[in-house]
C-alpha cells in the first residue's frame, strides 16, 4: 500500500466532488487515486467517499460492483472518510430517504437526516468548532445531512450553532470519519490531515505524514 513514506488514498469517483478531494490530498503531498472499480481498492490505505447525491452514489456503486468490496473494507475497520452524502452512505440509519431508500454500508453508529439543512438554495458556509485544535474552521453545507443521534463508540469532533442549537457535524468512530459538510470546497486542510493521521495509526506499515 503506497510506498514506505506516504499512504495512497483512494477517492470514490462515482459522482460529486471527488476532484476537489484529490486536489486537497495533492496539496498535502499525498498520492490520490480515483476509484471506479473494485480492483483499484487493492492498493490504497484509506478511502474518501465524497459528497454528491446520496442515492446516486449508492446506485452507481451497485452498478460498478463496489458495494460488496466496500462492505468488506468497512467490516475490516479500514479507514474511510465520508463527507456529506458520503456520511449518509456509511451511516447505520438515514431518515427522509427517497422512495425505496438506498443501500447503506451501515457501519457508522449514527442516525442521519437527509437534506436536514434544507434544499440547495439554503446552502451556507458555517463555522465548525472542533476539539482537534480548539479552533473554528469553515465548512460548506450544501443540501447537508444532519446528525440526529450519535451511538456508542462515536466521538463528536465538530459542532455548529444552528437555529440556536449546537449540532454535531463531524464525528469519528474508530477508523471512520464523517462530516455533514464539504471540507474539500474550502482551503482548510484540518479534516484531511486528521484522516491521514487515522490512516497512519491504522496501517500496519508506518508512513511519514509529518
């Protein structure tokens, strides 16, 4: 997986903002691979599932025969970072789905609400407070899912103030990281850096991520 110095990260390139994730990883001098078939999963150390249209991601993943390999990957506690629709895809349960729903990988112990923050016209840029560095970081919310509940084993890493309430918008459960928002649409690398640290800590081989 990768070389002895840096990990190779796969970005699920089914639809959505996968190019922006690739650009972010390259900015951090990490090799990024666009994933479109099961074989391309064989030589990566972590996977990013981008935002987009959640039901479309699921349907295309089925069509391209990626559901079973991704289910195996997530069952082995290998690193995945899901943003926006990607968070829905890895969640245990999702409310307000389209008719007949969508396949979920079902590992992240949260319940999410699809389009919780409203339709596209209600998109906004919010300030996410995080314990990672005790700072606030910009997050882009586009038809963003909300986290309705957090189950056992899940740590809240980021929150925003919304309608006079503090809401979780970034969580981690072991090797799984998820955000309601699009960090890849900002210049802020804090979330991708954190994911790379997760990849390093979970990998059998050691990577130089300094």
